[in-house]
């Protein structure tokens, strides 16, 4: 049986000297290079760093970076880890890679009949995945029947402070899932070799986190379509933007207004539109698949609230790709896969399997709602990437509905939002460009006749 593994494959070996120098910087005389020259005694440096961190100044270890290989872990682990946004990730794409032989994680707590039923259900999903591929369904659409037990592989680069935060979370609120707990212990052992006792001290200071109960009842759902709602917006966004643009002084007023249409268009195309960051919006995203959720969580400048994965399984609703709906036999395979998974989850729950283990039964196509806060600058970045024709079809549809709702709220600003070709005047995709650049004005999209 393959074991989930998290291995630190690279660390900056000079970072300890830098971290120790940072610990000395604020209290010792000398230039940066003179203070750095005093470092190099590992025992003294570690003692100093530990003392400074005990005082709450953890930023000194942010100078230490580490790269980690997550090897054959479940998608459940992947989703947990990528929510730590002060890090960089590269994940094997399920849009382009065939996962027929990827395999799945089997929690050790399963045994006998529960393990047999679990394996049967997971194997059936992989069979459905293969059958969809054989019928010509694209990999990016067939993947929706893959379970969260699917083995995933990815790289992560992170600084030591954020890694400590992540490990503590894996050993605390993540410990409900035995796989996460085991990976947390693996990483702790490796981190302890670099910074002895640092994690033990951090774990001792952890504050308990309240957790919503996981569901124990499951239903067979039906197809659902993504949507969005602006829950909260600035009372007078244009007045606030006017103040911001007047304060920065970067755009000369026209007819007594800094936030005039011409300047707003210039601001959207500007390389540093900081004024937009003062406008904050809370948006509820409805009916997005767990696969689509990963696209959202990659956008770091936001504050998302995401229900537990098991809630999507309990609800049972799912996305239905057009490529699947176009083929009656493929649609029958697809719908049966979701219905059978709901049945399996119910059986296993009745057999006493914990909700944590049942989380692995969630399928990538199961949907949930999320609530997130983004400022207008991040929404601009989001729109440039996610409304593009090259974006995956589900998140593209949700992103465009978000823009429709935002445009209803503040058309003077969001009426000009759109893909990169509309904002920057050029496509960043190079040879992968769709070849159909658009112009966006007043929320209306028209194809451009000029060539990008």
C-alpha cells in the first residue's frame, strides 16, 4: 500500500544565518553586513532565534524558505494545504493529465466490510472515469467523477513561519483526518531537525478552533449551475474611488472629477491600480464544484469562507458538463456515478464510518457555496484570468456572472472589467491565444477586429 508522503526536498542552508542576523538587527549596532558576519555559530544562533520567537517576533524565520514534495497524497490533503496562501504551489493538472491509474487513499481506520465497500465504490468511480474518456469526454470534464481520495502530487515552497502555522494546523484541527495528522508528524520531524523545539513551543501556544459538525446523512442530488450574489458593497463606491484617486494625485481631474470615465479606464489598465484596493466586496458564490473551488483558492488576496468538503457530498448536487450532456450514454454513466456514491456514503455512515473518512467519498463534481471578500483590484486580476476564453469553462461562467452582479452594483467601475485582452490590449497566452480579442465597455463585450 502506497503511503502519503510530505518531504522537504530543499531548504536554504544559509537561511539560519540570515534569520539570526534578523534577530540581532533591531537591537545591535552595526551595518547589515557587519551584523551578518556575527552569525554562523549554529548553537548560539538557534538559541537567539528561539528567544526572539518566544517574544512573539516570528518574522525572523520568514527568511528561511523550504520546498516540499507532497507525494501520492489525497486531494483532500491538497485542498487543506493550498488554503495556506503565503506559499507557492504547482499541482498536477486534472484538466490535462489522465488520472486513470492514479489510485486512491484508503484510510487505515477502515477494515473488513467497511474497507471492502470503500474500495468497491472508489474503483467504480475510476471505471466511470475511464468509460467517459473512452466515449470522448475531455479529461477536464471526466475528472468530475473522481473522488477526493484520488492520489495527488504537487510541490510547495513556503517560508518557515507559514510552514510552522501549517504544521500546527495539521496536528490540531487537521488531526481529525488521520492522513493529515500523519503528514503533519512527518513534516514536524523534518522541521525539528532544522529548528529544534520551535514547533513544540508553537503548539503549546495554540488556541482552540471551533469546528462545524460534519454531516452524517447523504442524498443523491441533481445538476446545479454556478451563480453569484454581491452580499456587501461600498455604500458609494464612486465617491470612495474619487477620494482615493484625488488623494493619490496620479490622474489629473477632468471637469472637476478624478474618477471620471476616462481616468477610470486608465486606472484599470494601470500597472499599479492601488486605488481599487480601497473598495471591498463580499460575494456569495453558489453551486461551484469542488474542482472549481481549487481555482478560487489559488487567488490569495481574498478572505474565503469554505464549508467542509463533506457538506458537498451530503448535499449531493453536482455540475453537468455540456460534453457529457451531449452524449446520452455518457450522461447515464455520469449520473449513475453520483447516485452510487451517495448510496455508498449512506451505507458506510450506517456502518459507523466517521464523517471524516466519508469526506474522501466526495467527488470533484459535487457542488457547494462559498463566501469570499475581495477588493476591486483583486477582482480585476480575477476577471482578467478567469473570464478569458482560455479559462476552464465552469470558473469562466461563474466569473462572468460575478461581473454581471458587480456591474449591477457599480457599472462605472465594473463595466470595464474583462479578460486581459480587454484590459491590457494584448493577450498574455501567446501561441495559446484564442484569437478572439474582446473590447468591454459599459459591461458589453464585443469582439475586436484588430489582431492581438
